[in-house]
């Protein structure tokens, strides 16, 4: 049994991102030929869970990925990526009978993404065989994080998610969960997804998501901030990401809103995952909630300025970015 007491565990999805710039495909002036290299899509490791794990590892947090990959090219590609990033993979299962997902992300001229996932059946990360691991590993972990994206496809992980979080939470392991449903009304989700998330939330110390749609969807209020506030019971810390407007945090004692950093936007894929990693890393390094929110905003801002979900900083680069942002604001 591996000892992961010094590692943050990220339970979640791992996908292969295929990024295609729409303006290149449109080629309004007919400058490019079909054989032009600039038309080739960019292949990279992705998935909300694996993105957060990769960003955490780059920030100096020892990390383990817990999830299922297909026994196919995509699965091999992702497993190799985990190894290259020094992400522990003993909790990563390989399923011979499922498919690794490819997310085709069409990027518009504003850098916004338009994703489309394939295949949509037999998805590897939707299942996790708990009989193949010892849950005592989770009880000794440094942190546990996951996201709603992990259970958007029907599979056994929907059933297991609340139990896994309860196991960690009751053992005193800090837990975080990103709603990440990407809808503003729960009618757009299968009831099984909503039930699994509602059953998981009581075992979540740090709850993240998009304020104006995801938190609102779970508890609609005239002011979406009241939707966010409604989740702060039992000492829970709630962080609502607001895109270019930064983030809004509510804990037992106070509320705080921070602006995002002003950067040129190239590609927004993985921005929320990057924020999560920055926030978690800061808490694990002993920083306050306010500083953790600043780290989250900074890592997300750094990410959107590059053309990859994995365009995230190491700690030295992050601190340099923060110093530069402070200097520029004077």
C-alpha cells in the first residue's frame, strides 16, 4: 500500500485536449492550404481533475491522481504525462473496456473555448473500482480534491463520490470540491448528478464554483451572492469564481472579493482548474484565505495568457508574476 500522507489526491477526469483555433480553420483570405502546419490541432493532456493535479505538482505540491484511464492511445498518452509531471499514479486504474475521452476545443478569436467531447459512451473516468484500492490511503492523505465534471457521465463514480469524501473528511483530511456543472439551472442535469453532489457537499471543507450560474443553480436567489452565502454552514469556506471579475470568498467570519489580474487572454481552457490549484497550494503552504484567493486568481490569469490548459506557473514564476502585478498597480 503506497504512503500518500505527503500528497494531495485529486480524484477526477483526465482527457486528451485537441485544441483547434477557429480563425485558422475559417481562413477567410484563403491564405492557408490544407497541408499548412498552422492548421494542425494541438494535442495536450487535459481534464479538470488532471489539470488541477498537474498545476499543483508544478507549484511544488506532491500530488497523486486518482481516476480511470482507457487502455488505448489516449490512456497511454495521459499516463506518460502523469509520470513526466511527477504525479503519483498508483491510484490510477486502467480499464480495458472503456474509452479515454478526447475534448475537441475550438478556440475563437477572443480566446474563448467551445468544447466538444468524444466518445460519449463507455467513458473511462466515469467509473472507479473501489475494490482495487485501500481507502485507508485516503484517510492519510494531505488533501482530497474533485469536481462535478467527474460525474457528468453516468458511471460508478457517481455512487462512490460521497463515500470517498466522507472517508477523507471524517479522518480530518482537508477536502475541496468544484461544482463545475457549467449550468445555471439544475433541470439541465441528470438527477443522479445533482444527488451525488448534494450528498458530497456535507463532507467538503472548501467549496468552489462559478457564482452566477453554478452556485445559483443549487440555490437560486435574487442576488447570486446570497446563493454563495447559503453554503457556508458548518465552517465551510465558499469560493465563487467570477472569470475576468476575479473571485468572491465567504467564510464563517467575513466576505472578500478580489479582482482578476489584467492579462491578455489567449485561451481560457482550464482557467478554473488553475484557480483551484493556486488556492489549494496556498492553503497547504500555510497562507490565509485572502492570500489563497490571490494565488488562485494569479495562477488562473497566468494560465489564460497561454495556449494550453497546462500553461501554469511554478512557484518562483508565480511569485514573480505577483510582484510584477503589484508593481504595475502602483
